C-alpha cells in the first residue's frame, strides 16, 4: 500500500509521514522531493525552475514508487505537495491503474495556521526563509480543497500523532501506541524538521 500524504508546504506532510513510519513496522518513507533535488543539482542554476514541471521528475517518482511497492514488503509513505491535476494523474493515477493500492490524503489547515508553522521552521528568519512556500500557499489550499484531492484531513487543532492515527485508521492500518511525552514529541518534531531543511 502507498500512503500519499499531500498538503500545502508547511502543512505537516513530512512530520506525519515519519510519525507513521516510526509507528508502523516494516513501513518506509519514499520522499519524491529527493528526486527533484537530484535533478536541480544536475541543472545549471539559471535553468532551475519548479522540478515538478520536468517530465523526468514525474516519470522518476512513478518508477521509484512502482519499484518500491513491488519489491518492498511493507507500507510505503510518500509526503509530497502535488496540486496539478495532470501531474497527479501521471503519478498517483498511473500507479492506481497499474494495480497498486494507493491511498491519498490532503492535510489542510487555515492559512494562519500554516503561516505560523512555516514561521516556526524558518530557522529564526521567520517567513523570509519560506518565501517559496508562502507564495504557493493560497494556490495549494484552493486546489487541495477540491473533491479530486480527497480524503481531506483538517490539522489545525490536532497533533502530528493524531493526524498519523487518522491516516492509518482510514487506510485500515494499526500503528503502535504513541508513548512520547510532550518533550520527547517536541524534540522528535524538531529533529525531523532539521533533517529536512531545504538548502536549495
């Protein structure tokens, strides 16, 4: 099974994906962003745009997920913002057509909630560090609220472990109990965030 965790930048996708993987034995996180980062590193700076617009990114993400789903004996979790209908069909739709069990979830929150989260992960620079995410926020929230991007999960007033529980329950999966204290949960979130800082 593939769990595709969608949502706006700063919406909690990566945190949720790693929380699920931590509490679901045998699961693995396959982050489509890494394919894009690799393509950017191969491309001269002046030619770098949104890597999702590159057909090779969409093909590569499909191929890696297809391989992992066929060869890995466990749940695959992919945290990635994907709001273009055509691109969504090229990856998620194609995987489904090929017989893979793909469950898609869009994590949504109020604009103010997402901006607060982006500011918190801005390494002391606030939203300046997250200018790309802020610029895309309204578009992402509008597109992801559409029915074709269901199942929608509101995350304003719930914790990451609770979001993970909701995703797992909807997919018919059972996570191990969350035994983190408040402090340990905060430290875990911080460490996950640090490991996934975008340096360009």
